[in-house]
C-alpha cells in the first residue's frame, strides 16, 4: 500500500526538520502497488472513494471440512468437563508425587458495582469476589478429570494432604455446555506439548465436584469461620473473660480483623497483601501454609482440638485471600445460592 501524495495526518503535522509536508492527498490516495526488485511501483488497484491498505494475497483452495460444534446449548445439563494431565508438570515439579490430593475449584462472580474498590470484600479491595464450588480428586499420576458447570469463570488450587493450597491459578477459565477442555500441568510453559501417556483420570468417568461447607458458596466469613470460633474460642477470647484471652476478642463483630492481624509482620493480612501485590503465585507460599494462625491451630492452643472439617473451614477461608464476603451485593449473593441449588 503506497501513496504518491502526503497523507492527511502527515501533511498537517509539523516536523522539526521538514516542516509541513504540503497539502494532503485525496481520500483515496493509498493504492495497492506491485513493488518489484528494480524499484518500480506498478499500480494494481485504487478505490475511487477510499484508501486501500493492508493487501492480503489470496488464491483459490479447497473448502476445508466443516467441524461440527461440540457445544450443546439446549442440553439438559449445562456443564462441561476439564482434564488435567499432570499437576506436577510446571511450577510444582519440586514437590514429590503424591503431594497433591485434590483440586479446589473457585468461581469468580462478575463485579456488579461500578465504583472502584467498592464494596470492600476484604484484604485486597480490588480483588474480585469468589465462591468455592468444591474439590475433585487428583490421581497418583497427577491427573484429574471432572465435571464443571458451563459459563462459570473458575480457577484452581492444588491442595496437599491437609487440604492446604500449594499453588493458585492466577487467571480464570470456563467451558461451554458439552465441551471438554484440557491442560498439560500446573503453570506449565505455554510452549509445552502434552505427553503421549494416557492420564489415569481419563480412564474413568469424570468426577463430580464435592461441594464445600456452608459459607463457602457464596463465600461468607460469618457463616464459614465464625461458627468454629463460637464453638471453640469465644469463651476465652471475649471482653470480660478471665485471663489473657480477654484482650483478644473473637466475637462476631471483631473476629475478622482479629484473625487478619494475628502474627504481626507475619500476619494473614500482611501475607495476603504481599502475595497479591506480587502478581504471581509462588508454589508452597499460599496463605494457609505460611500463616501463623495455622501454626497456632496445629499446636492445639490451650488444648483446643479442631475437628478436621472445622480446620478445613479456616484453611479454605485463608487460601481464598481471607475475604469477608465473596459477592458484590445481596442480590448477587442470592443468585449464587440459587446457582448452587440448581446444580445440586
């Protein structure tokens, strides 16, 4: 594409050494030319009204075979499938096989409030909302094959034997109804080709999602974490109680900030903010694994022994960036509850 005349934007713009280049050419000044090895410009085509740019050489070819769509928009089950070939391939190569037992599937609801950083969902005010769909098993070879609801933005967390996240996916994906999507590993290089070895998970039917506890979908600190605190902690950690525990309140109105600030410079608030600001997920450095709150719970603080399901509630909350709530409005909260009921 070439023009024998100055183009409008060039003709009117002053250049330090050249000054104005003269009067602009006509609206159709750019034409398509054949530029040969001798420097000759041979006009092939010029439109009578507008400039012609970006020539694309084409030639006749056989019409390619039509590929039938895999999407089933009218299917009774609006879901798809995901196939993970090997979770240890990528950033988790430093972890021994068998370290990852499950994948946690986290949904990301759309932001419905137009104001920046509003409403305040938790530590990272500009972080999107979340709801935990649940978990699916990972096979011995690191593979996983599972069903997921279609049209729902989701990301994954690789969980160890204690249910703590070893690695978090920092982008989202989704499937259309009837589709099967696959990935090679966990943060594997984008130029990595899949192995020719058949994953163990592909030899069976796709797993159903094991839904998490109340308060995880939609995410709600008061429903997820506070019942555990109420049962085990509040009798000592409240104003008027005997002993040092009275200085730290875990009542419903103060518990969220108390847990976030526990541990000083190593606190959950500091850790989550630092990880979020880093803009990347570091394997083995997720919230629950490195939180002093987890260490305290593991020590059976004042002989308080949490049941496995109770401990999992706190771990889940910490690993999903310790948010106070995961939805942007009461209306969206209700929509997420209805989605859970519909997919049950």
